[in-house]
């Protein structure tokens, strides 16, 4: 009976010694764990998953993290869902990133450069050729289709355009204004005469125009915004440096790997490039011009 008693005492002593040592600090996202990445609804959910799914799989293979993609039903949700769904990052549009950085402290790491070597986009305001609209004055009493209050091309550009042309209350200036939720829907609402004027990003417009010749034939561009960064991957401010570094290294090195180049080609990109906070300065200038406070801005439609 003495031997079990001795063993028991030794175990107690060892446990006591362990309790005296401080446990190593837990990282926010250790290797092999789940990373939840949000996607803004530029197009319908099926097209978004078809585009981003292979990229997520490649990142899983190269980093060891499991990547779960969340396609959100609307732009503003990406900020709310960062908290409610425990998101670790997202591919933000330029305005959603600027808002999320101001409100949540997310930090950008990289963005894609398209097959032509371009890593920016701009906003468009467009009408049908047969609408008779040529100026802001001609828009009075017409129907305007926005995308979402949390988009640069689909809302911030039109607001700046209205400001430049003395339209102080667009809700009373137009007979109807509404939010379509996607750039694709804003474009087709104007094309199909549901709206008279619309706003959307040029990359979606140009992509759709390649497949649907009616866009080039029946729509006219009235205004374009300055260039802003293409949708960029940003991560929570408190995510571990290890995760941030590994994801960035894999993204920036994809174009040097044959498998990575195949994934990039399907994604419609030549490579990913390093992206910094100052790249979003044009968005901040737009917000300042229309007296918009990014921290308090209500992005809900």
C-alpha cells in the first residue's frame, strides 16, 4: 500500500509545480484551425463561390488552415457579421474596407491584379441611349438604381456626383431611388428599363458586356470615379502575426507556382500584390468631400 501512496504524492507535487508555471499565451488563430472569410455580393452567390472556391482550396493546401467562405446577402452585412459570425477576414470592396478599418480595425494584406495587370477599379454612372438623359439636370424626376450604401461605385460615387451638381436631396430629386444589392442587378435594371440611371463598378460592367452585347449597344457611361483598389483581403486587427504572414506569403507567391498560376487564371488574376492603407486614400477623399464620417456612418440601406 505504501507504493501507490508514494506515487499519489509525487503526482500531486508535480501538478502543484505545473500550476506555478504560466501557460503560454494562446494565439487568436493557431495553425490548422478554421478561418472564416467573407465575400461581398458583387454578383449572385453561385458566381461568387465559383470564383473564390478554388482560391480558398489552394490557400488551405498551402497554409494548413481550413478556409470557410461566407457569401453575404448584402454589403453592409460584412461589417455586422465580423462580430456576429466571428469572421477572421474578408475580401472587401474599397468602401467596405475603409468603413471596416475605421469601425473594426481590420488590416489589409493583399489584392489581385487582373490579367491585364490592373489592380484597381472605378465607379460608373450610366443610362440607356434612348433615355434622353445627358446631364444631371435631365435626371430630375427619373428613377436611380444604387447598389448598396456600403459601396464606392454603387453609392459613394453618385453622392459625390450629386454634390458636384448641386443636388442636395436626391430622394426628392428623383421619382424613385432604391438599392439593388449587387452591381450586376443595377446594370440590368437600367438595361431592362426598371430604372433610368444606375451606378456600378466598371469591372462588373465590362465582364457582363463581354457576354451580353446589349450593354455596349444600349447603355452610355455618363460619369466615372477615380481609381480605387480592387477587392482586397483584410484580416482582423487582433489575428496572430503567424496567420497574417502565412496567408500573405502564399497569396503573393501564387504566380510563381504552376498550380497557383492555374488557380489565378480561373480567378481572373495575374497575381496578388501587397496592399497598404494609403492605397485607399481616394475613398477617404470622396467621403470627406461629402462630409461623411466613416466611424459614425450608418451603412444600412
